[in-house]
C-alpha cells in the first residue's frame, strides 16, 4: 500500500526533533522525564528513559530546553527565545 510523502518523512524523524517540537508546542508546560518518555513511546519511538534523558541533555546543551529541579523532581520545558536571549 503506498503512503504519502509526509507519512514517509514522519516515520524516520529524529527523536530529538520530535521531543523539541513537542516541548515547543507545549511551551507553557514543564514535563518530568517519565512523562516525556511516555510521549516518545506514544510517538512509536522505542526509547529507554536513559535515551530520553540523553536527548534532553543534548537539547539543553544546545539551548533548546531548560531544566529545573522542584521538590526533588526535575522538569523540562522549551527554552523560549526572544531576539537573542533565552527567557
């Protein structure tokens, strides 16, 4: 059965891009590692918690994601950029 070009492109998208897009779309909300692991599984990406944590670390290093520990739990959210500075 043939599939569309967009379906073909989505099937092999880099997991870090999917994670960044999810966080940027939901920029007003911060998520725990467990929640983001569940998001990736729902997107049919078979990643371990350690894999997701590595992706988040890379995105944070690149300035795309911010993390903050609150009450012993680490949360991640999209790092909004206005001009050339992070908010």
